[in-house]
């Protein structure tokens, strides 16, 4: 889970202005 959290944290700033993309990335991670 720590690895997933790290990846998400890194991807968050890149898609900070696009919550939709953030949600899609979270779904892909899980």
C-alpha cells in the first residue's frame, strides 16, 4: 500500500487541475 500511496502522491501534482484524471489513475492503481 505504501508503494501505491507514493505513486498516487507523485501523480497528484501532475493532475492537480484535473480531478477526473486523478480518479482514473487511482482506479488503475487499485
